[in-house]
């Protein structure tokens, strides 16, 4: 029996959708996206900071550095062509005192090596020219950094897929795979189990990517560590109007984490948000602080990498928990950048906006920094194993790379 589809893409987040769209644009016929949830983009894609990153921090020559820069240009072209609302609001990475200057300069040199367009160093006066309410002694200014609603971008990719003749199945959770001459996927919709046969599979399963990889002949490691990011919102309308762009701290290199630190971001819906923090989640869909999944906790606690990580990062983790529980601890850090703000000018943004990062964790407790893609079954299967931020910005370039890789094998 011939396969019912030529390529099955698992995951209807921004990466799965961008990949399916790219396949169709290259005239691959028979492309089907299977998404477990009833709505596309329900996880990381619909729950992030909405920043269009310019590629400043990533290690030179890494996939993140290359694909972010390519993705930045492709994203702006796509947004403009499709009239998707977005703003090039720019970004400042702000040093508050002398102790942060060496790291600020290191990041600036790194950004130059990555050929990030239009960046420059500014002094205290330059900061105030760009953001009059922001305090600091020096900053990197990236005018090309922007904001967009990534969920809306994903919806546009989905519309492109439908227009190009692709199929999207929602409420279709892949639960089993059989790799023979053709590949057979079993997926569940409610209680009903259906089967789809295909020649190739590309998996972009986000927070479940390690589990889907195991179904598809992959290894358990690296395992996904769910790291929740919660946001505050600034309620003072005067300040919301006065902050024009993104304000980021100099990341504390001492933490050894890939997280960029809590930042101010003006959203497309007109809010000024502050976040995300980085709190260990007890469930891969644990958007509220007390959400708990026995299966997710069992997987986490039985993974050797988790215990290595816990030994190294327990202080950092505990501090993030503390700031998550006590609002005043979270606002104190933000107030250093915009001193006019009072504690009463912030409120929690709520669990409906929090996001959970799918952060790959190695067996020795290393937080995998770069994007990771793996192939299996003689190249007929491609797994996305690590695609945290800036993967939304990089979605079009990741899709380009995945499809190049997939079609060449
Ligand atoms: C708090 C936070 C802030 C961020 N900020 C930014 C930012 O400002 N800029 C930026 O560029 N990036 C940002 N990111 C990163 C970005 O959101 C993600 O890298 C990107 O959305 C990843 O897309 P994805 O498609 O891989 O994952 P997801 O959006 O998580 O999609 C994976 C999909 O796979 C589905 N799935 C899982 N298992 C199965 C299965 N068995 N069968 C079928 N479907 C399945 C899931 O339901 C899900 O819809 C942020 C992320 C977070 C969490």
C-alpha cells in the first residue's frame, strides 16, 4: 500500500508549521502536520516574550548564531509581505555599574563576530536619548531587535500550508511509531486511535521532543527539562507609554545558564511586560506554580543529568523560586533599570501568559546551549532535540535547514 502522506511533521508549534510550509514551497507533495492539542501553537509558540532577536549573545559559528541572523532577515521580510503587525522597537542591554562593563564588552565583541547589524555601544547619555526612563552607565543598542506575536506568525504559516495543499490534523497526538519500509504513525484523537503511513517523519515536538524521539528510535538523552518563565506587567500607564523598546540586563555569566535575564518588553497588545524568570516546573504543561505531573516528575528524578544539575544550580534555582513567590523580590531587580517605577506599579501577568521552555539537559547535567537536530532510520526521520529561544525568530531558517537536511538524505 503506498504511504498516505510523504512527510509527516509531528508538532503544530512554530517550528513544525514553518517546516511543513517550507516542504510545500519546495514542491514536496503530501505533507501532513499532526498536533496533539486542539489549537496550534498552544505551548512555547503561544507563550513567549514576543521578541525578534538579532543574534547578539550566541557563540560565534553556532547554529543559534547563524540561524538567528538568517531568521531575523527572513522574519522581517515575511512580516512585511504578509502585513503582520510588528515593531522594530530596538533593544538596550544595560550595564548598571562598572562591575558589568567587562561582560558588556565581551557581548559586544561577540555580537560583532556574529555580524549582528547596526549594533553600537552607548554611554549613559546615549541610554537616556533612547530610553529616557532607563538608568545605566553603558549599553549595547540593537535597533533591529523587534517585537511580534509569534502565535499570530504561526497561524499565518498554518494558512500558507493549507493554501499550498498541505494537511493539518489537530487533536492528533502521536503515540506510536513503526519504522519499516514505510513508517507507520499511530495517533490518538480522544479515545480513537488512527494510523498514518509515511515515507519520512520530522519531529518538532517541543516539550515532548525527547519522548517523541524515543518513539522514533532516538535516545532518551538529552532529556527535556521544563523551565517555567513567568511575567509581571507594569500597570502605570505613564511608564508603559514612556518605555519604547526592550531593556535587558547584562546576563550574569556566573550562573552558567543560557537564560538572558528578566527584561522589559513592550508587547504588540500594548502591555509592558517584565520577565521571564526561570523556575523549575513540576510538569511539562505546568503553567501555574503548583501544577504537578507524576510522570514528568518521575522522568526528571530518575534522570542522572537532573541530579548533576541540581548540585550545581540549587542556589540559582532557589533564588528564582524566591523571586517567583515574593513579588517585591522580583520588582526590586526590575526597578534598578527603571528607577521611577514603584513596587505598586507591577502586577503578576497570570498563568495564562507564562511559558515553559523546553530546555535539553545532558546526562552530565549540562544545559545544552545550541540548537540540536538528529537524524535516524537512514535519514528518514529527523528529530528536533533542542530548540529553545531564539527558535521562534529562527523558525524560517531552521525550517530551511531541516528541509535541506531531510531532502538530501
Ligand atoms: C517563556 C519563553 C519566552 C521565549 N521568548 C522568546 C522570544 O522572545 N523570541 C524567540 O525567538 N523565542 C522565544 N522563546 C522560544 C520559542 O518560543 C520556542 O523556541 C519556539 O516556540 C519553539 O517552537 P516549537 O514549535 O519547537 O515548540 P512548541 O511551540 O512547544 O510546539 C511543539 C508542539 O508539538 C506538539 N506535540 C508534542 N508532542 C506531540 C505528539 N506526541 N504528537 C503531536 N504533537 C505533539 C505540542 O502540542 C506543541 O504544540 C521563548 C520561549 C519561552 C518558553
